[in-house]
């Protein structure tokens, strides 16, 4: 699944692309109309309508009246109807097809381009349905004119040319479906892989990172050359809570402690369930004093908010500020030693691990 920032970036890119496309379309339609209105009745009567439609969708984009995806789909489908109407008009009302054959073949290439847009805009199944509909309508329009003419010995060359065009775009529709379907399957496989990765790194009870996820987060943090601290948090007297109130209440306590820790931390900090009643925090801290200040605020905040059915629940914390060149195991060992020191000193306190000796 894409992140929120990626989705916003994609939306902005599509907004710019469609704004530019509609600007070009709105500017080109009057120019084409000015040059061809005298010789092409279709252009003379319909292009002003399409110009108004382009201005409307451009206004809708600039004022954000509709979502970009909605405008995108309506614009593509409207363009398809426009060129299908042009294709039908030439076959139905132009007597000598050779005079407009270049326009007809150019319209077929527009159909091919529209099919690409169908698959880019819609899912594979919808893209296929619109592509097949476009090919079938184009085939029916051409056949309605050319088959009777062919039976009368007319437009044999045009018939063969039309048949080649229909065959080409039919093959293109099939190939685009194969490629689009493969793309969708690949995207689904990547999504499943991401979900499995998330599941493997998430604690089922609290929804936080599990031990594996926390270790990975710590490994990633060690690659960043900025000071930070690791904190091990242990819920005080948790066994007594389980024995007195039951495991369901004990689970609720763990869930609530995890939620309060997560809410109290900054976005750049990390919280995970280390195992049992222990949690691991990775805090951005410039120095020891800042680390201790953050941890002490966490401890007092937890103790000051009673838990339903249980009352006050406190925590003990072991703090270790990372030193340059220190390994993950050494850092965790110091945090663990500090945690046990906090327990030995009476619990409901934070103990800082002394810096290791050089």
C-alpha cells in the first residue's frame, strides 16, 4: 500500500497533467474549428460543444469542484464519444470515403490511444470492457457502410483498410489487457508481501511493533548518525494484576499502556512490545538530560491516569543513550541492566545506564 505522501504526490501529478491536457485541448479546438469549419460539417457543429465541455472540466479542475479521478474518467469517456461520433459521421454522411480516409485512420489511432488510457485509468476488467465496446462500435459503424458497398462492388480498398484497422486495434486491446492484468497481479503480489511483512512485525495484542519489528527498527536507527536513546519499559506488578483481575483485564492493561505510550511519543519516536509486560522505546534525544526528561514525563503521565477496574498502574524504565560505535546488543544489555536496577530500587522510577567505559 502506498503511503499518504505518495498518494498526495500522485494526485498532484495527475492534477497537473490533466490541467495541461485540457489547456492544450481547449486552445486547439478553436484553431481546428477555424480552419476546417467550412469543409467539415462535423467540426463546424460539434467542436464548439466540445470546446465548452473542455472549458467546463478545466474550470472544475482549477476550482477543485470534483475529484481528479472523476474528471479524469469523464474526460476520457467524453473524448471517446467525441471521436466515435466523428468516425460514425464520416462513414454515414461522406459519400466519397477516399476524401476523408486519412481522417478515419487518424481516428483509429486515437482509439488506440484511448484504450491505453482506459487501462491506465481503470482496472484491467473495466479497461477491457471499454476497449471491447469501443472496438465493437467502431466495427459496427464501418461495417454498416462498407459491407453493403462491397456487395455493390464499391470501396473495396477502403474495406480492406478498415478491416486492417479493426484487426490492429482488436489485437492491441487484447495485448493491453494481458499487460494490464499482469501489472495488476504483480501489484497484488507486492501488496500481499507488504501485508505479510507487516503481520510478521506487528504484535497481535497491542497493534504495536513486535519484538522482531522493534529489533528491525533499532537496526535501522543505528544507521542514522544522530543521537538517540533506547528505553525498556516494564509494567510494575503485572503478575499480581493478572492473578487478581484475570488475564483479560491484564491484556486490556497492556493494550492501554501501549496506546498511552504511543500517544505520548513524538512521530519520529518508536514504540514496540518487547515481550510479556515489557515495551521498547526508541527516542530521539540530543543528550542524556533530554532523554531523562522525556522518560520522566512518560512515567509520571502513566502513573497519573488510573486504569479502569485496576486503578493506578506504574512502570519502571531502563534508559540507555546510544554511544558512537555501540552495537545493538550492547545497547540493549545496558537498557536491560538499568531496568532491573529500577526494579531493585522500588519500581515506578527511571534509571539511566551509565556510559560504557572507553
